[in-house]
C-alpha cells in the first residue's frame, strides 16, 4: 500500500541551515549543532505554548522562557511568532502522517485492518496530547493568508491519503481502473488483482476526491469536539465512527464505478 504514501511538500519549513556557522566548540558541540539544539528547543516551547495558551496570547518572551533562551536566539532561527507556528504545524503534520503510513504499511494487516489502524493513529495522535489537536485544528486557522495556503496544502495531503483509502476499499485504482481484490472476500487482503478491461471515468475519481475532502473535515470536527468538550472521550468509538465513514463512503464509490458507462 506504500504506493499511496504521503510525501511532504518540498516547501515545508525546514531546519535552518547552520553549516556555515563559525566559532569554537562549547559543551562539546559545534556552532551548527548548538544552533540546531536551540531551534529544537523553540519548537518544543512553541508546541507547549501554542497548544495551551494559544497563538494570539503567546508572546515571544513567553516562547523564549519556555525554551530557556533569549530573544536573540529566537530571531536567529525564526522571523516571527507566525514563522514558529508554521514550523510547529508542519512538523506535527509530518509526524502524524508517518504514524499513518506505518499503520498502512503493516505487512501482517489486511486492508481493512490497516485502514482502521491508520485512522486510529490519527485519533490517538490528536487526543493523546490535546496540544496537537489545538494547534492543528484551532490555532493555525485564520492567522494569515500565507498560513492558510500552507494549511490548505497539508489538508490536501491528508485528503489525498484518505482518497487512496476510499479507492482501495472500493476496488478502484487511482489511475481509474476498476480492481478486484485477490481472494474470495472483497477487501479481505491488501493484494489487488487488476481488471483492466474496464476503466472508471474521471467522474468516479472526482467523486472520491470530494468525498475524501469532506471526510477529513468530518473527522477533524469530531476530534475538535472531543478536545473542546474537555471531558473523557471514548477514543475507540471515535476510531470506529471514522472507519465507518470511510467504509460506507467506499460503498457509494464502488456502486458508482460499477455503473454502466
């Protein structure tokens, strides 16, 4: 299933290049290593501050206190609070997708088990540390036009992964060919046998894409509801509802793909 894996956008914020830094070793670290260490401390501080008091209430001074560093070092790596928020958001998104990919690539899991596990990875990543959900679902919204573009790019990546799940369950390849799962029971395994004599129209793929976009929004709102309620939530129930959304939606796509055209 790794042919549908997530590839981070090339323009996601990266670790600052400090290879050209000069100076003496201190505490056993090269200047570039110290720069990297400070960078990571600010990311950890940003996760804590943005995920608790929120972006609008966060001050550079507070972020520096959380990192145990001065403002001089803050501006060494980040242009502004928004820059730090963007990096924190991008790194959380990449970590989350790595969990999703790991679940989908389990060689011992059936297709249904792998998809359920991948959805469980999303739910647990968000709810095990509510700061993740707050940053990714609340604090990055409406900050600036630039961050909205970045947020939309990342949501598209997740929607693309969701679309791949939908198509696999429906027996339709991303290229538009209808597929039949190998084995007696449809969807019982991850191996797919291509049935190339019938290609699904672009309408089916667009239907799947729009369905995936709506599913990402639905699961996000379910997670946001769980965080904002501030009470104990039934994680397994949220995972099951998420899986049912994907499974039931795939039935509609399967039916549409099987229609005469």
